C-alpha cells in the first residue's frame, strides 16, 4: 500500500518550496521602492499568495490532472485560455529558474556570475534527467535546516545595533510594485495544493497545510522585512545579497561562506523542483497538441527528455542577461498572469463543485492583475511581448491545421 503524506509532510513541502532563493535576494530591490515600508509589501504579497493557493486547491480537488492552471483553464474556460496559462507558467518559471541560478551564483561566486549560474542549471538538468527529485523527507530536512538558520539569524539581528541613520520610508504608491517582487519569494506555495491526491484526508489537510506553510514563511519574511531596514539602513538599497549583509552585522564571527552554503542549498533545491515542474507541464501541453509532439518523447524513466533540454536552453539564454531584477520581474509578471487565469477558472467552476465563496476568486483575480501590471518596467514589457508572440504563433499554427 502506498504511504500517504501527512499534514506535517505537506507543510514541510510548502515551507521548503517557498524558502528558496527568493528570500535571499528580493529585499534589496524592494528596499529601493518602499524603504522602511517593506512589511506592507510583504503582507500584500502574502495575501495574494493565500488567495491564489485557495483557488488552486479548489480546482485541484475536481481536476486531478497534471498541468495545474493550464489543465484547469482548458476544463472550465477554453483551450486558448489554457494555452495562455501554460505559456505564462513556462515563461514565468523559466525566468524564475534563471533568477535563482543567478542568485546562487551571486552568493557563491559573484566574480564568475554567469559561468557559475550556467553550471548550476546544467547540473540540476542532469539530475532531473536521471529522474532524481526531491522527496517529502528531503523537503523536511531542507525546511528544517533553513528554518533553523533563519531563527538564529532573526534572533541575533534583533540584538544587533541599529544602522545610523535607518532606512527612510518610501512612497506608499510603490507598494504594489514592491509586492510583485516579493511575490517571487513566495513562489512554491501552490505546490501543496497540487499534492492533494497524495495527502491523507486531503479535504481538511491541504487547506491547513497551505495556511500553516504560508503563515510560517510569512512570519519569517515579515521579521526579516522589519529587521533589514533597521540594521542595514541605506546599505540595503540595491543589495543582491541582503541576507549575507544582515548576517555580517548580526553574526560577525560567522564565516561568510556559511550563508552562501544556505543560499546555494535553498536555491538549488528550488531550481531542481522548478525544472521538473516545467518539463511535465510542457509534456502535458504536447499531449493536447498545444506544443510540438516532440515534447512528448520520454526516456524509460518517464523523463520528457526533449522538454528538459529545450527548457534548460531557454533558462541558459536568460541567465546570459546577468540581470536578477529583470528575471525576477519577468517571472512575477508571467506567474501572476498564470494565477489570474487560475482565479478566473475557479470563478467559472460550478458552485456545487466548491463551497468556497466566489468573491474570493474575484479578489484573487483583481489582485493578481494589479501586481502583474506593477512589476518593474523591463519585466512588464518583455513579459507582455513574449506572451503576445506566443499567442500569435499559436493562432498561426491553428490556422494552418
């Protein structure tokens, strides 16, 4: 008999999925926009994440098929919306993977940023091709180690001297844009919802696991968001290694390589899971005829090899930009677009299939659109252009059939 995941397992997977590379980098760019108002952006991003996770959970309970919002949109909306959701997911997660690789490289070997980031992508791709993925046990170990690290850091930082002068407050009008960047650090929360078929008593356990994992991670982010402006002051602005900077003033005797190891472990774990999720979605889209049939080709271990290679190449191309801010902005725009479609699909879901109020789906949809349109200009322009191009190409292919 196959063992079922417990609520604790699901919470561990959610925490491990969210405490990835994002937490190690986003607070510097966010400080540029909000200053000491950073906690407001974190709360807004966490609220949007919670609403989205609820809609995904609602849909996953009735459409037990791989592909996430791509499959849900095809089921409750139409194939075009499904394609847009799938394309948004792939674009967003390719950008996420590039951003994570760059973050890991920034912490471990900033002087060899692009070569190290490309190497990380290559190694994680080869591990995925071998069919080795994170397990619930691995997630629990990773979550436990990362939580311990942040507990020690937050405690030590609380007693560290304040920067003089502390970071000033930014404009409240920048909160949505900053929340869009913070949203990148919450990526992974919906992983719990998609595990519904593997969790014991999933009707009760999955919503609890989502709430607990978001509460745990949100508390950590809020604590960090309050401490960073106080302890680093203006040195926080634009920093791409804010956690290492906080550790330097809070734990001065700690070897700088120690923080780099934690960033690398969290980032590489997230990168491994992202690559696996993208290739499976591409394979499902190919099964439905939305992508070339070559993406269906699998090895004996079930790995979609063509999808693995092609996606890794696109990630590598984005890595060559060398811009963490661009890749995070593009990722947030595309992923928020993906969740906007998921909320729309949840709204269209027949009422008897879910006891969740429809107004929550509408608030989730509106908040996703607000944040998506508030991402930094580069990410917004590139994101709109890429998704428009993909829709045009699909339209052309449909006409040729």
